C-alpha cells in the first residue's frame, strides 16, 4: 500500500515539475519522520568583536563543534551575515565580529531555561563563552520564538554582576510584551509589527469570496490582540467567525479540552481556518493533532507556521494546504555559495535538502523532468539530490541577518564617535560602554546590502508589505511552497492585494479557491433573509416579492419593476408589459360588438313592424308613442356597448357612462309611463272626470321628461366633480397593462345605478298592481316580467363587477347592458310581434268584437 501511494504521487511529478520551476516556487524536504512532533527550538547567540581578521575556517570550526544536524539554519544564517560584515571594508575597519552560543546547539524552551538557571547559580555570565577584561558589553541574539527571548531578557535583567551588561536583539516574530522597556530595558526586536496582517488576511478572504472563517489563537495577550484586529476588519467587510478557538497556554487546560477543539473544527462548515500564535505552544500541538487526523482545511497563517509534516496521503485534485503571510524582503542570492564554501564535503546538495525549515528554490530543466517517470519508492530524496538549489532566507533568518548588521552599524558609529571625541575613562567601564551602545542601537537606521530598510525605532519599524505563499505537504516529507501574491497597504483600497493568478492556476489547476461561506449564494430571483440570532454572513434565501426582481447574487433587497414592466417567471428580469384593452380584434370584443349590432338591428326591425302596423289594435292599445320611444331607447342601449370596445380615450370614457345613464333612464322611465298609463286607463270610468282629461292630455309622457332630467342633473354633477378618465391597470393581469376607463367617482356611478333601480322598482310595483286588470291587450304582465328580469341582471351585476378586474370588468358591464336591454325587448315586444306577424287574426278589431259578442 505504501509503494502504491508513493507511485501514484510520483506519476504526477512530470505534470507538476514544469509548473513549479518558476522563481516563486520552492521545494523543501524533511526526511526525518520521527521529528514530526518536536517543539520548535530556540537559538541564543553571543556576539563579540576581535581585532584581527576572521576567516571562514573559524565559522566552519564553530559550526562543526557546536551545532547538531537537527536545526542549524540560524547558525548558518548568522555565520553568513557575520562573514559578509567582516568582508565589508566600510564597516568596522580592523575589527571582526565573532559569535558563540550556550551548550551544543539550539535548545527547546525548557532546555534553555535549565541551562541559564544553572549558569546563574554558577555565576557563569554566558555559558561556553570566555569573557575577558577587553569585553566591553555582551551582545546576545535570541529567537525565533518569543518565549526564548523572554527567558533570555528576564535572565539578563536579573543578572547581578556589576561588571557585565547586556544588549539583546531578538529575531523572532514581534511581540508587544517584549517592547515593555520597564520589563526588558535592554531588549530590541528586529521583527516588524503585524499591524496590517489582519487587513491583509481579510483582503485575501474578500478576493476569494470567503465569509465564513474559523480562528484558532493562543490564550495570551498577543492572540487576543490579533483577535481584536481581525474582528474589526472582518466586521467592516461582513466576514464572520464560524468559531473562535482560544487555546489555553497551560498544557493541562488544553488537554482537558483538546477533543472539544477538534470536534468544533470537524463539525464546522467552514473550509478556511486562521491560525495565529506561537509555534512552540499548545496551539502548535493542537495544529499537529488536527493535521495528523487528516482535517482538510485551508490554513491561513504566518510564515512561522510554514511547517513540513510527514504525510502519507495527498489529493492532487483538491486544495487543502496553507496560505502563509510573510514580511516582504529581497532574496539573498549568495547564501548557498557561502555555505558550500565553508565545507564543500559536508554542505552538499543532499545535506542541504535535509535541513528542516530550509526553503530550497528549484530550477529544473526539461531534460531532468523526463527522468521522473522512472522514479522508485525512495525517489523523492534521490530526485532532490540531482537538482540545483538556491537557499532562501525565512522571515526569522532575515531578521537575524538584519540584527547582525544593526550591531555592526551601531558599533561602527560608536567607534567613530570615540575616535573623534577621544573619550576619557571615567571609571564606569563596561556600564558606560553598554549605555552608549544602547543609545546608538536605538537610533540606528540603515539600508542593508539587499536594499532592505532597517529602522530600530519601534514606532517607525513597520514593514507593511507581505508576500503570500501557498504551501503543500506532499507524502513523506516533501514540501512545496509557491509565492502566489503580495499585499501592500500603500496602494488605494481595493488595489492593495495583488495575486499571481497564473501561479494559482498552475498550482491548483484553477484560478478559484474552494468556497467557504456560511450560506449558499442566493441566486437571481432571490434575496437574502436574516433570521433573528443569525450571523451577518448567514442567511436564508427568500424569493423576491411579487413585481420585484433581482439579477445578481446575494442581494439584500429586490428591485421593483416599473409599472409598465412585469417580472419573468424566474423573477430575474423586468419585461415590458403588453398594452391591451377590449379590442374589436379580440374574440370577446368581436362577439360583444356583433351581439350589440345584431340586437340593435333586431330592435330596429321590431320598430319597423310596429310602425307598419301602427293602426292595429295591439299597437294602439298601449300608447304607440311610448312604444316608439321605448324601442328607440333600446336601440341606443344596444349601441351603447360599442363605446366600451376599442382603445379608450377621454371622450369615450365620458360618453360611456353618460350615454348608459341617460339612455337607460329613458327606457326605464318609458316603461314606468306605460305602466302608469295602463293603471290610469282602468281608473277612468266616466267621461268628464279630471283624471280622464289628465290622461288624454298625455300627462304620463311628462314622466319620461322629468325622470330623464333628474338623471341628467346627476350625470352633470358627476362630470363636474369627478369625471371618468383613462386609467392604466398594470396589476390585474400578469404581463399586461390594461387600458380601461376609470369611473372617476364610484359613488356617482352607483348613484346612477341606484336611480335606475328606483325607477325599475316603481315600474315593477305599478305593473304588478295592474297585472290583473281586464283588457284584451293589457301588457302589465309583460312589463312586470321585464322589470323583474331587469332588476335581477343589475342586482347580480354589483357583486360580479366588484369581483373582477381589468377587461373582465368592462365585459361584465357590457353584458349587463345587453342582457337587461334584451330582457326588456324580449319580454315586452316579442309576444306582440308574434301576434302581429303570426297571429294577425288576434290583432283584428272585428275578430275581437265577434269574440266579445259570444
């Protein structure tokens, strides 16, 4: 199984190598599996000056007798830095820097603490360092973790010998605790403050659209301060914490909750976790446990967490690696040449490849890539052996490099001042010398040989720019580190982050990183909906309300379409509405128009029949003048619906209601006059009575005039205060704007209908009273049924009219006009036409007399 996994990995190597031969790509190797869980060690170096030239043999000798093969990158970096200073004729002329360190190499925190404690008890000022009378002030370099520097700073502060004073420069990450001058008066930090680290990380999150982030920090001042900075930047940009694991610094407290922290990461939906803290803390132990258990996350952290672990599994088709932020600095190209000239036999490429934490920049030719198909199970190390490497400085090594140059520049300025001023020994000796060195260290400013600016003023020592690296741990200790971008706060907001999209695409096969969001994006047609208690980044997706759309993802509010537009089914687009009205071309409009024309023509035919047979008893018996008026009003009633069909305008809107109101009033008042005529005819029993003269003078005809005049007054009032107008109904029908005539005043409209109703009711009552009066051609029964039908139609009209919208309202009103008019025509005149045309014998006066005589 082991060989199979390794073989599968190296089958991918020919595909990977052409990608990763860029100058921003670094291969690293950690061949020792057993050291995977070791704590990060710290190194303390003591510096001094000698008045003779120091060759490389000296550094080679010190490294051979004092360093172990486990971790000597800092020793090599220090030797390189000192050799570069010693060979510089413009720095410390006739003086050379040398170094030594306690014990036999770099130590863990407990080891160094025990060693320094033992030295204090034995009054050994600095273990394994011989202090002679010519030594003025002891300079110490400590790091990379702040705990090492804190122990050294505390130890040197408490040192009680009056003849020895110390200056300590730290090359580990910046820690605010070490900046306390009261607690650490003789300690200087070379690392810059990470005041823009939180902004840089949040900028990266925004670039990849991550808004659901986990955080793991140490439970100390440094971790809590970083949490405060990060939370402030995240809240500005609506990025939320999925969880915050504050890992206790005390081992028992951590062990009691280790599984809780593990389960919190495992159960969280976030794919991105920020790690910030010390690499020798319980947080580091927790991280190693998470990594060993196969938690696949994108770890966003600092360069100190550039850890190579011994993995046996790796998935090339998905990205679960580390994104590390490192302070930007120029590469130092001559480092490897120096190291290999120290001892060419010892510092071979194979040996350098085995140095843990060393970044090895690879330049591979195509010819060498072709040989990778023949790799065997142990080919990883063999492959690295035949490559040509350039070794690069880590952040800590670069700080160590600057620390050596800081000491050199401070000593150089102090020596120049002493030469010019020729100071007299005031008896204070070493103490005065150390104080003077401190004053020069605080003011030291210079540009190092690679162009980096160094300023020992802590308030101004801000290296704000960051390089962003993408890191993988391949199987069996092989690591890959790719520079994918930079961050600089000097650029305008939105342009501060610059990523090398080509490197991301080559490294992952895609320009996109895996998503890490609390909620799935709300697509077009939906809006974000927050429930009480949810984080700002967590939301539900709710469809846009009716008549509103969204054409982007994750909108807070949908946009309402204009009245002349409607939403499509997906509610992501506003579409112009079609303008419609009751048109003659529509089936319904055409049917209503034909019906109106047919009924009006039929009524005209009936009128012609009555005019032709005007001298017949059935026409004369019921006041033929009123009959003519009624038929003419019915013709206009049937033609009235034509005003409702077609594109409305101001004139037709007014004529619709006025014509309808007046014509129907004439028709109903004529029916009322006819019923009154019938009733009065049977009340006239003797000639000479006033009622007979009243009837003969045509008094019932005045009923039509009076009733119509009242209706005209109502209509005039309606037109005066709230006349009908053209209205656009944009909501009754989806996707349509219906042009209709607005009544203007619903009250006036129902007053007109109410007036019709009162006339109809009066006609119905009078006709009902006269229904049984004896007469051959008594039409009271016909009038009664016509009024009953008329009332039924308009009583039904009111609820139906209110329950419809748009064109349906117009159709209902037109149908009501046609049906009620047809009811009058059918009930009153169809039976008479039947007699006139089909039973003429019943319409003969002679026949009526014969029938009466029998």
